[in-house]
């Protein structure tokens, strides 16, 4: 795996902490730096989902329609997806310490700017810039684990990273919902200020100073950067707008599809041909990294998908407010804090592959538990599935990351991190858009099926309409024809609501199937050691 790509950080250029420890044990200073990095990754991922439970409130605050509100989340994700592969290269150009501290600063600044947005355009721009700054913190935290910690302590670092990746999206809507209901949606965007300040101080004193290498700008894979940025942005816009614009029935969507295909194909061709690629796609030829990345993408599809689907269901079908939605989702996050710290110990006892497969299987089981929902299926009914899901998610990412990086050389750690994390987030974005479409299409399908049975030629239907007509007349509607019309409308809404519930049930089945594929794929990986990859950095 010895690739000469420009984003891979040579061993001598790896970030080090002042007073770094011995080979067998990292110093306190090193751990402070690593934990500070994890705070950044946690906050960055948290902000992908923190607006999910509060979109209706934010949409009202900035005066945009429900069809456009999803851009509040999507623009942030576009910024993250574009910047993650660039992180390794820019950290060499500007210096790891300087780049991480400056990115943290601007992450907080653009976050606060979102709170002052008064229209959709400004909000999209600020969220995109917030994602571009915050996205840097995810691969950098990962790189710090596999380059700063000794072999024996890498599983602990990976467990911390797992908390950031799996706990943050689960708890994001809970925090966002609570702040929105009690203090207003603007407070969501101030939550990053204090953690960012702590990070900046910690990194300032624990990471060694490094030099600017602006000369590397001349060696940059600028064609790769340009084609990747345009291709991924077009793809994400296509995914976001496709469902409401009837996909390829819209000329706008067709144009986006052509742009995405042309630029992404060009990007792949460039990365495979140039001497120093932005993203070394050849890393995927490593068996464990390739399989681990595929499984990671499927888990990302499910992870982002469930955090999108569940709030939508609770809001649209059950009429939950932001705080109530957050309270239901809390049970997918809180148990992970108790379980994840024990995962490194389990990795020393059991085959890492089987731990990961068990976690993915439990995640899939939790989704299968939601495939037969009814109109009465609400927060209480989600309690057990959410606990099962939390246990499963806690067992996934640490083993999955260790398997994927087990064959990656230290010099390729930064590049592998960017590719691994970008593809997970990209799969999450694809998953969210795909599930949104599935909900719409399956709701239409079930509505048609139910509608064929609910017609005025059936005695039960006529009886039901008569009962509802009498009800409306007894509650203030004096005209019999008007009361009957209201009864028919109410019955139609009941049919639509039932069809919507069945559509959401189908999406949970799709997520479960994707996770089942991920579990099977992981079984084909080679047996890996608990240390994770790139342990030779020390």
C-alpha cells in the first residue's frame, strides 16, 4: 500500500503532542490532544443532525417553505463531503496544528452566523461554510488516533471516535429539539462556541508547531479537486431536489445528473492516472480496507437514514413537537455511552469481525422490529427497538474501523481517513434522499391499494361515513351535505395516514436489508488485530 500520494502524511510529518509518551503508553499531553480532536469530530457530526427535529421551527423563523427546509441540513453535508478528502492535503500545506485550530475557529464563527440568518439563501450559505470548516475535524480526529497513539491504546482511541460518529447523530435531534422548544431555534447554533473554545486552547498547547509549506500548492491535484467538488455538489443537489421535482421528469434534475456523472467519472479517471492524487482510490484494493469501506457506507446509509426517518414519522404521523421527538431519539444514543467504553476489551477477547457483525445484526434487528407499525405506534413502542439499535451501533464502528485500517500503512493514514469518512457521509446523504423517495412512493402505492377497498359500494364504508356525518352534525355542522363532505374528507385523511405509516414501515425494511448486506460483507474480511491500522506510526 505504499502510495506516493500528496495527501498521505509522511511519518515525520505526523501530528505530535508536546511531551508525547513512550511507545507503549501515550502521555497525558497526547491524550488531551486526542480528546480535543474527538470533541471536534463529535461537534461536527452532531451538527449534521441537530436541526432534524427543529426544521419546522427554523423554516418558520427564516420564512421558507417545507420543501426547501431540508437544505438547512443538506448544505452543511455538502460542505463536509467536499472538504473531508481535501483535509490531508491542506493539513500538509498549512500545517496540521494551524489548519485544525483555524478550522475550529471558523466552525464556531459560521455556526453563530447561522443563528442570525433571516432568509433561506443566507442560511444555506452559512451552513455550507460551517460544514466546510467542521468537516475538517472528522478525518483529523481519526488521523490523530492512528498516528499519535501506540498500538496498545489505539482501540481506546477508536472507541472515542465511535462515540463521535454514532452517538452524535443519535443525540443531535434530542439536543436540538430541547433547545428549540425551550430557548428558540437560534440557540442550536450557539452550542458549538464553548466546545470550540476548549478545543482551540487544548490544541494550542498540546500540538507541536509546524511549518507552512505553501510550495505544495503548486503540486496540488487541482483538476481532481475541481471535478470532485463540482461532481459531489451536483450529486447531492440532485439527491435533495429529485424527489419533489419528480426525478428525471424534471429538466433540472436531468442536467444535474449529467453534470454529476461527467465530473465524477472524470474525477475517478484523474485519481487513477495522476502521480500524486487527491484521493488514492488504489487503497480500496486492500481487501480489508475495501470491504470495511463498503460496510461503512452501508452503515452510514442506515445511520443517517434512521435519524432522518424516525423524526419524520413522529412529526408527520404522530404530531410530535421537536422536544418530544428528541426524547424518543435519546434512547438510541444514551446507552451507547455505557457500552462503547467496553468495546476495546471485547476486541481483545473475540474476533473483531464477529463483534462488528453482531453489532450490525442488532442494528438490522431493531429496524425489522419497526416494519409492522400501525396508527397507534408512537414513542413508547419505539423504546425497545431504540435500545436494541443503541446496543448494535455501539458495537459497530470501533471494530469496523480497526478492520478497515488493519492493512493501511502509516503514510497512508490521512488519505485513508478522508476516503473512509467521506464515503460514509456520502452514503448517508444518498440514503436520506433514497428513503425520502421510498416513503413518498410507498405511501402512494399503499394509498391506492387501500383506496380500492374503501369505496361507497361497501356497507362498512357507507356505515362509517354515516357515523362520521352524524358526529359532525352533532358538533356544530348544521347542513347535512356539508357534514357528509367533511366525513368523506376525514375518511380520506385516515386512509392517507394509514398509507403513510405503511410507507414508513417499508423504509425500515429497506434499512434492515442494507444492514444485512453489510454484515455479510464484513464476514469476508481478513482477521484483524485489535490495534487498528497504522500502528507502526509509533
